[in-house]
């Protein structure tokens, strides 16, 4: 295995998003295609929104468009989408959103949903569950449904 320099390793780690809520400051801030700037907000460690991380427009952070619970990790999906991955039972769930399509909501509206890992009023563009077991993952990838789902992510 090739050695990696300490500075290169530090650079890679600084660009890696850790799981919500512990590493929310590592989540990527971004601009959507329409030029809207989105930012992440941590809602504290106590109260009804404890450990929740929300995504909102920079000028309206109090109007969330996406809410993430524990263990979620956002990542950019080129050219202009937002991906979220999180554990879900015996699989890892990937979801993909178009930030410009995310509608604002009031936390009171989704209070019952907050048991879910990623919460939005706008449905994702796609969802893709990946089984944690390598043999199960290989079986899943041979199915045409999985290939179509993967293709959606790339388009």
C-alpha cells in the first residue's frame, strides 16, 4: 500500500462529512443552480429538536427545507444535487434531492416524522437502499431495478 503524507490525509479528512449531529460543521455548504445559498443549522442538545440538523436558505435559516437526524451524511451529487446517506436497518439508504425544489416547512408540521433519518416535505428525486452485506449487495446490483436506480443518480 502506498504511503500517504500527513498533510494529504489532513486535507482529505477536512473535506469528509461526518455523521449528524456530531460533525455537522463538516457538512458541505453550497449554492444551488438558481444561485440560492444553503446553510446547515444545529438545533442544540435539548428540547424537541435535540440533535437535529436542518438545511435552509442562508437568508431564511429558520425555515428548514431538510432535517437530518443522527448518522446522516450529506454529500454533493454532480452537477447540482444533494445526496444523503444513512444507515437504515441492515442497509444503507441513499437519497438524492434537488435543492431548488425543496419546500420550506415548519418543524411543528413534521414533528411525527422526526423518527426518520432524513425529513423533507419534498420527495427525493430518487432513493436507493444498499445492503450492508457484500454478497447481498452483489445480488441486488444484478437486478435491473437497481441498475435503473443507479442510472438516475448519474443523470
